[in-house]
């Protein structure tokens, strides 16, 4: 797992991964519709080293978190599931992993997937993609129950992709830069609970759910064309329409609507919740870096935090992330 460099010093592998925004298609993606997601510069890193005595442990010092393999909470169980999938579970080959995420947990920016990818990469840096995916799926299964896999795909590869459950990712060629403002509604949500709430609504009103997912599918197809054509204005309108459909699934909140409204009033092409909803973050599409400032200012004045980001064009996130040691 660790090696030595030319000078003989011990090197500790660092795994990185990026966060993501879902530009269109969340929730419908769980039921087979395509979604468009994009990696962002903020993400997660982890480093791993073997230790003499088990159990294996995972620490996230910035959050004051330390868990051991076998601990009952979600993080401890996810860590154990990842180690088991990697075949290094148990006390024979314990590891100590230290990680950090630059993403709000439960904020819809793929924090858990980014951490999972970073941890998996730190534990075995050269692991084939299929093995990495299986390890992260085991980790994500604990947090999400029934994840579509879109978060993990983006965390591992960055870029702008069309994701379909069971089929995987198809890169989308970006015709014009995609500048985004991300606003935090100030509350987090559980993706698992939000996905379950949509499942309950679908069981109660299958027609409503089907029509909504069909509508989202049409928006996603058009959005792909808009991204390829560099038509950011059209993309913004499609994001607004997606937000309306997500509100119809009871995934929006007053804070999310406020953030979206403030962004549109301050010049955004479009704005919507991103990820699971019920709290978390909003993504607004803006013309350029300068156009972002009035939106961030409007959010700040209303008591919301935000930041700007651009969609990563890189194929692999591990060459592009800042903040890793
Ligand atoms: O909230 P996040 O970042 O975990 O995104 C969830 C996206 C969903 O479509 C709601 C669920 C999924 O597994 O795709």
C-alpha cells in the first residue's frame, strides 16, 4: 500500500475524488432515467497506512470524527463494507485512514461518494476501475440504501456526464464553459430518506411519478443538446423546469425556493436544487465569473453561504483537486 520514493523515504498514497452537482435528473435517475452530472473542484482526499494492531480506523479530523471498523454508526459500517469488498477486512492487515472533505455532508454535492472514492483510492491506489466501483458501491449502499451510482461515477472521474443506472457514464462535450454558483440552504438532508419519500409517493401515485419522470427525461435530453451547443441560456430554462418538477415531488423547501428566486433575480440563467433535496444545496447557472458576484451577494444578504465553481473538463479528478496534502 505504501512504498518508498527515490530517496528511500516512505511515501503514503493519497486518494482524491471530486464532488458533483446534478445539473438535471436527480431522483428520476434512481428509476432508470438519465441524469446530467458534473464534477466540481471541491472534493475529498484520503491517505492510508498500515498499522500494527487492528481494528482499522478512519479519521476525519476537521469534523472531529474517528470510527473503527465494526463501529455501529453509518460511517463505521460504510468503512467496514468498503474494507470487506477490498478483501482487507479483519485484524490481519489493519489500516489507518485519514480523510478530509471540502463538501457539506448531506448537502447534495456527493460528499459521501467523494469520501468513499478517496478512501478506496488511498487503500489501493492502482486498483482497477471495476474494483474501485464495487468498493465505493459497498460504502454508498450504507448511506443511500439504493444509490443510482451517479455520485460515485462523478466522484471518480469528474467531467460532465450523462449517467444512466445500469449503463454507466457517457461523457458530454461541453460547448461553452459552465459557470456555477452553489448556495447552501443551511440544512442538510438524508439522501436515503429523500429517496424513500419519492418511493412512497410513487407507490401511492404511480401515474404522477411516471409523468414526472418522463418530463424529467425529456428535459435531460434537451439539456444535453444545449450543453453540447453551448446554449447556456436554454440550459438555464431547462434547469428551472426541472426544479418545478422536483417541487412537485415535495423535494423542495422554502429555503431552496428562496435561493433559486434570489439567483434568478440576480441574473442567473436558471437555478434548482441539486442532489436529494429536502435541504442541501442549490445550483445556479451563470454567464461567467463576474456574473456570479451579484448572486453570491444576494445570498449573503439573505443569510446564505455560497461559492462559485466551474465544471471540470478533466477525465480524472485526481489531477485537478486543490487541498490535498
Ligand atoms: O444528495 P446526493 O448528493 O447524495 O445525490 C443524490 C442523488 C439522487 O438521485 C437523489 C439519488 C441517487 O442515488 O441518484
